[in-house]
C-alpha cells in the first residue's frame, strides 16, 4: 500500500519577501503617466455606469463604484506600490495582474486603500503553482479560495474573527473579499459557463471568505506562524468547497469535542474521497470556548491534529463497490479497512475563530490537490530608513 502524501512541489523557488520601501513621489509629483489601463467613456451616474459595467462583463450583479482615474490614483497614492508592478499571472487567462489592476477592482468593490497590501498578498498566495488556481477557477466544483488573516492588520482593516466571522457581520472586510472575486473575474478570466464550468457555484464566489484568527483566544501559536514561521501580518488561503457547521451541545471534555468534529467531517461524496484527487487537506475553525477546553488538555496542536485525523475516516465498505475498488487500486484503503480524509494528521489545518457562544465548529472541505499557501502582508518602511540600511 502506498499513500500519496502532501508536500510542496520540489521544483519551485520559495518566495523571498522584499522590503516595501515608501515612494518619493505620488500622482502630483510624477511626470510619467501612472496608469496603463485603457480608458473608457462611461456615464458615471449610478444606474448608467452599472449597466455599462455589466454589458462589459466587469460586474458581479451587485452595485459597483465607478473606477475613475482620480479614484484609482487616490487609492494608489495612499500606498507604496507602483502601478505597473506585476504581482502574478492568473489562470485561466494567464493575464498579468498588476498593482494597477488590483487597485481598479478594489475601487469597484468599495474596498479601502489600506487593504491593498492584503489584496496583493492574497493574489500572490493563490498564484502559487501548488495552489492549482487553474483547476479552482475552471472546475465543475463550487470551490473558491477562503482566507485566514493573522496579525494586527485584522483590527486595522476590521476583519472579523468573532461572531459571524464567516458571513453576515457588517464589516468593510466584505469589500476586500469582493475585490478579490472581481480580480478573479476581470483579470484571471473566471466567467461562469465560459471558462468556469462550475455546476452550481457558491455564495463564496461573490465575496469569498476573509476572516481573521482570534489569536488572543487561541491556546496555540497563530496559524501563519505554525505554517510558515511568520510572526505578524500574514494571510493563508485554502481552496474550499464551502462551510460545514458542526454542532455539539453535549460534550464537556477535549477528546469528546474532537471526536464529534472528526466524525462529522468525512462523507463519501466529498472531494477527499474521489479517485480523481490523490489527496486533500481539511481546514477546521474551533470556537474560542472549545479551544480553551481542548488547549488545557492538549497544549501541543499536533496532538489535536492527530486526534481529529483518527476520527475523520470512513469504513471502505461504506462506499459503492466501483468507488471502493478505484480507491483500493490507488492504495488509499488502510490496513484497518478505513479511508482517511487526509493523508496525515498535519493536513488538518486548525485555527481559532468565532463567537463566544460556543457549541459550534466549522469545517472547510478542500477541492483536493490545491495546497494551502501562507504569505506575509508587507508593511512599508520609510525610504530614508531603507537607504540608511544599505
């Protein structure tokens, strides 16, 4: 028996964070034409512009803010990036995603200028080859990237990590998620029924999920620190099929909570059990009340992952014969006759979030072969400090 284990591609070069140095000029001080995007003549009244945007294929069906040249320039002027900087090439179009393109879509979504660095990190994360963005953007599945934010930027950008953090709370973070989705549409070229064959889609394809980890309530190190050694502002992206609520009104002990969560996660039609995917990760958000109880008994998060992993499996004979035989041929049925949701305990990605009412956890099922990525969110340093260090 041979189990496919999850590991990063050995052929790619690990990203090296670069210092973000403040510019010495802004829109008023630069003599060159800052913006390279093609200009369009459009009616700027609310109804007129939105009708025009939908006709052009830029819109998602919700109202858009007209990305006038002055608005885009002002958005960029409050940041420390030049508009022609290429952040990534995004599939399926493979188009260049520049800072300018990110700013234009952020303006249309109503995102604040302070969110630019987070959006850049989000784009860079999903563009990693191991994230398999091409598959995510073109598949028949309802998958979309969900984002977990660490660091002080959570509060600076009003990113929710308490009550209603995965949807429903009124916060400007919703505009950040929507800006990302517009980038997928207008730059990456994800168009339902054309380049995307998603059968049903998902509400997450409208504004995604942009939530924080409630680090202050977690008995473990922050997610970004555990995954990538990043202390401070960072974002992790996970290719999810959506949220799955796990209710437990009865358990009192740590292992009882984890048994309920672990046994709730696996179901035979999940992507982690399809022969089309060699493996899958699983992401679980544990509410602060439950995390406190679990953390007292299991201060090492590896023990939590191990416990969840052992419960998150199904007996092979639960599957129909033709499905079971395909997984048997792939060596995915273990010696105990069970099929596990992930290859190893480490593939359970855990973080703490949610309201203080307790009772619930949230599971995020994976698309499959897309691997979670974590990126640092850059913070500008004054040009004078950078020059002094040289």
